[in-house]
C-alpha cells in the first residue's frame, strides 16, 4: 500500500474519532452486539480464510520459518469463534468508561468545573498473530469511544482481513461513524503510522521485545506497552515453604511463554537449604532448565548462572536461581534487574511483605500469589489491550479505563479573570461537590 | 558540567526516588514547612543573589538581548519571597496525593487486588526564568513523593542556585532522602538528560513553543506540556452580547502574554453586525492589533487576516477575528486550528453549549467563561507544574495528582493460576469492595 493510502486511513479515523466521542453507550454497546452476531453468522467465511493462514503457516513450519506453537495459535475453530463472540458481548456489557464526572468543584458561585471521562481519540495498535487479538482490540476501542488503526501479524492476514470486514460491515448501518476502525497490512505502513504524531494519540504495540523497542525508538507518539517481562518470585525467610513451592512452580511452569511468567527465583539464605532441593526436583520433573549462582550451587547441583541470566527473559522452561542474604538484597536485585512488570514475595510476615511491596518499583507487586495473575481478564478489567511497564497514563494490564482520558468542562455565567485578580481580587471558593456535569444548566436557571 | 556529572546527579535522584516513595505524608509536609521557614530566614542571601541576576539582566536589556518584561519577571522582593514561602506551605497542606486506594477488587476468596496511588519516580523539569518556578516545582515534586531534576533559565542562575541550596540544606537533616532534588545549569546538560530514558520517568518542559518542540523531538522519555496555546472564544448566535463582550475582552486583554489568552475570536454571522463594532472599539481602546476575515471586514474596518493568522499564537495584544455561518463551522475551525488547550463558547442555549463542549477536542472547554480561567491555581489544584495539551496521563493544568501514578497490589494466600485455568477452572469472583490496602492482612488472619 502507498504511504498516501495509509495517511488517508488515519485521517478517516481522525474524523470518525471526533464523532464517536459523542456516541452514547447504548449506540456503542448495540454495535458490539451486532458485531458478535455477525461473527457467528459468518463462521464458514471466517474459517475458510483461517484455513488459508494455517495452510501457509504449515508450509512455513516445514521450511523451518515458523514454530509449531505459532501455527497452533493461528488456528480458529467453531468453539473458538463462539468464545470470541462471547468476549465481544462481555465487552459490550461492561460499565460505560465514558461520560463519568470524575470530580466537580465550585470555583465560585455559578462557576463550576467538571472533570469528565472522554475517549483518547485515535489509537494505533500493532499485535501478534492470534486472530482473536484483532477482535478484542477493536471491541475495546469501540466500547471506549476510540477510533483504531489495526495492524495484525502477517501470518494471520487472511483471517484478519475477513474479521475486519465483518466488523466494519456490521457497524456500517448504525450510528457509529464510518471509518472508526481501519486495517493496515504491510510492515512499511507501520512506519507511515509512526510519523503521524499529529493524528494518532497513542500507540499500543504488542509483540517481541525487539519490535516494541523499535516502535518506541522511532516515533514521537506516546507508546503504551512493554518490551520485557523479567519477573521475580522471592521466597522470604518467613515463607510458608509448601506454599512457596507451589507458587514458584505455577509462576514458571503453568505457561512459560508469557510475559508474567517468572524468570528468576530469589531465595532467602535462611531457608535455601530446606527449600531448594524440593523445588529443583519439581522443576526438573517439568523439564525446566535451571541455572544458579554460587550459593545456590553449594546446595543443589546446577549449571552456573552468568551475569546475563539476571537480565534475560527466557520466555520458556528456563529459570535462574539466586540465594540472597536479606530482604534488602532481594529488593535491590529486583529494582536493578526487573522490568517493572510483576514481582511477588512469599512470606508470612506482613511487615516484610509491606516493605517489599512499597519498595519494589513495578506495575504489579504481589504477596503470596503467582506472578501469572497479572492479566487484564484475571484482574477483572474485562479484557486487556496490553500490559504497560511504563509509569505514565496506565500501568499494568490496560483495559477500557486505560483507553480513556478526561476533559475539563467549566460552566459559568460570564465570569472574567479580571474579577479574581489584582488588589481587590474576589477570592475563589474551590468547594468540591457531588454532581454530574449537565451541559448549560446554569444558563437555564 | 561534564556529561558524567549530570548522569551522576540523575542516578542519585533515582536512588532517592525509591526511598522517597516510602516517606509518609507527615515527613514530606514537615520538610515543606522547613523549606518555607528556610526561605524566609535566608531573605538577605536570596535577594543578594537575585540582584546579580537583575543587574546582568539590565545589561542584557541595554544590549537589546532581553525584554523589559523578562527583567521585571526576574526580580524578587521581600513581599514576593513571603508569598513564595506561603505557596510552599499551601502545597504542604494539600491532601496527600499518595497511598490512596483507588479501587479494591476481590478476585476470589482471600485474593484481593488493590490499585494504590504512588509517585512516578524521577521527574525532569525545565522551566522559564522566574525564580519562583524552581521553588514551586520542587515543592510539588516533594509533596507528591517524586525526585526532581531542576533546570531553570540561565537568566535566573544566581537566584536559582541559592534557592536550590536552601531547599537542599533545609531537608538534609530530615527523613527525606538526600539527593531528591538536583540542580543542573547548562543547556548541554539538558541534552544529557534527554538521553536518560532508563532513569527519568517523565519530562515537564515549560518555555517557548520551539523549545518544548525540541524536547519532544529529541527524547524517548514521556513529555508532558504544551507547545502552543491557540485558544478561541466563539460568540454564538444565542449569546448574551453584553456578557460576550466582557468575556472576549478579558480573554485577550487581562494578560495577553500567557498560553490561555484568546488568539482568534469567532463570531456567528447572525450576531456579527450587532457585536463586532462594539468589541472592536473596546479592543482598540486597549491597543489590541486586530485582523479580520472578509466577512468581518464588511462590518468593521480592519486589516485582512491571512491563513497563517488562524494558526498563530500571538502572545501579545493581537487578535484575529472570523465570522462563521454556523456552530458546526465554529467547531470545525477550532478542531482544525486550535492547539487542544482551552476553548470557550458564549451562548444562552444549553443544547448548543452541549454540542460545542462534547465536539471540541481540547483539554478545557468552557461555557460562558473566559479562557483565562485555565490554570492550576484557579482550578483549585493548589499549584501547577505545567499545562498539558496531550491526551495521555494528565490533561490541562497539571497539579499534584498529575505527578502520581498507581501500582497494583495483590494479596493472596498462595493462589496459583493453574487453579483458575483449564477444563475444571475455578471461576473468578471479581467483586468490587470498599477497603484500603493493609499490607499482609490476609497472612495475619
């Protein structure tokens, strides 16, 4: 596609965003139900397109270009499509993230300031090759009143194109503005998007660490996401060791390919001799490759960990283990080597838990729970567009609320700043009050 | 200063930020009161340093390098110092922006997720040559638990250095971590800071449009601020024309050099013949230079406005005027030419006010009030570190709340994700509840 065609798509999205910001929740939610129905109605067409992606994926697998896991993730089935439609309906049923009055303050008599939740505008998204990703991101964008640019993995291009057309056509006859969702397909179109900082308000890339870094380094548009998930579990000297064993096992083995899986296990030296032999045996039964520091290797026989191990996201059945001499050392190791994603302490001592949780600089800090809980669905956010390890705007799993911002509305009856300035300045009242913004209510009194 | 020295300062701030995040409000507020006292006690020393800045400024004024206004803004006096100390005390007295539980959700029995307000970390600030700016920014940073890098205008360098030393020394013996505030002085040190995206969490530049653009274009650190304030007042066909005249006058003339002053006046054609002659006469009495579009010039005798005028922030007693044929045209003009800062409609019709306010994409949208109210102090935020026209994180005037983010805390008793996955998955409860995070309370039950 030409650069110009991509620019036109973004411009259309920009126009649509201004309209969509005014659409009521009823309109947005009804459109989502129509999308869910349309996905169910088009089952045969979607599966046919998906078969092409899977067939091409199998060829790439044979050629050694794709992994088995990638091809498996590509594949849709009638039951998967059903759960995708249900996911869209569940997004429709979430509370409206827009229009809420977040605060109301009377600056003076008949001068009322309201802070009201509004959509961000145009969101640019780039995501991996799971066909459900396109539907999930489009649904969250529509519910939150944002126009969205969708760029999926080329491996799922046939599925993505059909799913996009179904979503677009399902909302064409509704009060939803045309052009609210735009599909781009080529890698070079992503670069066009990166330059459009006047038109795109936020980028949410998902994918490999290298890819997200590339996006961050090549745009002036704010980026929400994460490059790495280097998460730790710290088994404190006051841990319940049986609980610790189960949690440390779950955090690595339950699904090792994801960003919230643990990469380094830290063990307090006071419990290392009791704890390490048991957990190492359990990890080995699950085929986890282990590496340890010197103190660990005095207790269990492991390959040595190098300095690089502490900064590595394995994303696989691999784990590094380190024995630490204190809570402070554990905190320091995590704040130095962690990626600010998710960190967990296992301890029965609430003071030590508190110190850990307050001291660790990460989006999610857990006490006696597996790092794998860091996820928009598990957190009850409905679904997530991504997980952010930055500290600006939204942090951790990003759901509907993370796709909103706010606007200040001031309702007056002709007030001038001159009245409140200078020697005989009228003072402000600055009283908080409970009230919803009702446009123009002062003018009507 | 060498690049290395700046890097060391930022590293010190980073270490201090982790400690400061744990400091109670009592500690932070007491430190602010000590700073206020220290500023009063050091009056003679501060005024002496300030005299040097003013003397050098006068020389630059004679050489034609500085404006009279700039030199006037540099100058401190005993009463100005008193009001700076009072400002610091008022920041100390604000509600604690940290530690609040923003939401609490029970994911399952004894598995509780809390979203808690925390500081951002290290804030890099660059600001103009008013010596009170350094104190205001340092005070807001300390109250919100953030470490801060301070870079003021070189015109105020003597004043800034002394004020910085007083602030640093006043907090040296307290429980506030050493190194929480760092002063950098050379322009090239700003460039060193721009490269430190691993250490600095947020940049807040204030200054000229060119300077803020330069910062935005040369860093991967998130930037909060604004380059331009192109604000509009729209006099609707349903406006109370007497009110409109007063507001349009205030918005331009009360203080024309600031970002929330109006630059373009839009007038509905139905009231243009009644409204324009009166307001033009009033502007002329105040020496406002006026330019108008064709329709305006058929009613009043003005110089013609060019296309550039609609995109110009005059920042002075200058104004462009345009007659529009409808509310929709006014909205479209503002969304095309405005800088998303502050926009105001004057109308007695609440439906038209509502359409305007919902349709305009700006941080602040006003109804029957002067654009000059867009300001952290007037909004009741206590004070502001800047005004943001971006849509990510904080929007409009940024006070203490804009200097915070949140962390998710999960309290469990050993829960595993495996329990909630697969065919016999235990369902989540996802119940919101009213409760504050108490570290480790489940472990103690």
